[in-house]
C-alpha cells in the first residue's frame, strides 16, 4: 500500500490541546497518511531530533510513496532529501501538491 508522508501537520492549540487546522483526508486517495512529526515538535532547538525522526521514518520510502508539501519548508526539504536517498527510488521523489482549482491533491514526480 502506498504511503503519503506528512512532514508537519498544520495544527493550532485550542484550550491547551493540539487541533489539526485542515482536513488532509482527501490525500488518502494517494496512500495511507504517515505523520512524520508530532504537533508542536518543531522548534529552534529541536531540529536534530526532527532530522533523526525523519531519517528513521523515511528509511523505507518507495517509488509508490509521496511526500505531502505541507508544513515548515525546512522540514519538507529534509523529508525530500531522505526520500531521495532511499535505495528503492533511484533519486525520484513524488510530492503531493494541493490544486486549488481541482480541489484535490496532485502527484508531481521530481528526479534528483
């Protein structure tokens, strides 16, 4: 089953709890959503931990998988880097971008 890796789920705090800002479920047509970071995890002092977590979770990134272009641009870039290093992809990474006109996620192949 293909996976859609979500670098950072857009979230906000409501009454002390993290709540997702957007419904990402329409991306599930491209695979099972895999959240790479927890809400509130990304701070100035946490990047080493974030990098290690992304490296581990993207270890088995495969040619049928995608990375959703959502969240902190630095974290998206790190995710693309580790996905491209997977021995299974030969440097090809797929990004999911939201098409506002079609109102759905579209898959974009990038050869690095």
